[in-house]
C-alpha cells in the first residue's frame, strides 16, 4: 500500500506554469488549447490552486533514448511496471526546462515537473494530467487514492509585484504521480519546453524549486532520501 505523506509548507518563489492553457484532445487526436484564467480555482484565502505530476516510468534496457526525451516516431507507447522489487535506478523521471531559466546562483537547478492552474471544470487529477499533456507531451495513469492529497505552497513573484499581500500571493499545489504510458513528438509547448528523462537522484539535483524537491522525496516510486540520494544506495 502506498504511503501518502503530507507536504511541508514553504515560502518559495515560482511563477512557472502560470499560462493557464487547457489542452483538450479532439476526436482526430489534435491538441487544441484555451487560454485565460476565468475558470481558475482559488481557496477561501484567494490563493491560487495548482496541480501537477511527477511523471515516472520503468525503463527497459533496450529502450535507450536521448536524455532529452526526443523520439523518432509521432507517438511512442511506453511499457510500465509496478514491480516493487525494481530498484530506483530502473525508474526514470520526466523533467522539463523552466521557461524562466535556471536559478540565478549558478547551482545547476534548472528543471521542473509539469504543473499549472487547477480549473473549475476539472478535478485536481484531471488538471494535473492536462498539464502533463500540454507542457511535456505525455499521457499516463494517475493512481486513485482516498488519502488526502499532499499540498505544497509557493509564492508567486508576479502577484507580489502586482501588490498582492503575501497570503494572497501564495499558491497551493497538489501533486500526483503519473505512470507514463505514451510520449508524443508534438505537443502545445514543444517550442518552449525540452524533455529530460533522468534518474530520481539526478532529477532531484536539477530540480529548480525546493517545494518540488520535497514532493519528489514524498513520492514512494522515486525512493529518495531528503538529501536526494537513493534509499537503496548504501554508500
């Protein structure tokens, strides 16, 4: 049984995924997008609600591909397993580049996982899956759970600059885990996002935001300690 750990609260700064494009798939398979925040969800404190996914897959030895996640076919179907005996080294995490670039201190933390606004016409899990399709061009399975969703807080710089008080400038993110089953060559943000399939430890090392790092540690599939090292690494 999966353990669900409650996210810790942070005062961090993050304006990624704020474009609020809702990707829908029509009958012909074309991805269309809608813009705007007229359906954006807020909590009682007027804090923006966000949903995202840690996207993982079990990697077959013969399934070696470029670490940037590019594929030679229009659609690639991935094989996933849920075997508990697999080590974290066989698990790959999908990360994407931050539109705003890496952190300014030169520490190499330049990547994020897909996330964006949770809207009124969808569940949190549906919003998270939509963001994965739009920002990273992947589809997959999000496990259902009756446990409370982990929640993480971060502060929007743009809202602070617009004069919002710190409470209202705080966003609350709900994070899910997606088992990736399909990787697309073309998706709405392909011109702005590059994909990286990394080991859990490398994904944690390059993760831009502290709250996202905490979410990765709380994700049982990644098997990470709080410092980003693998639980099965005795060294």
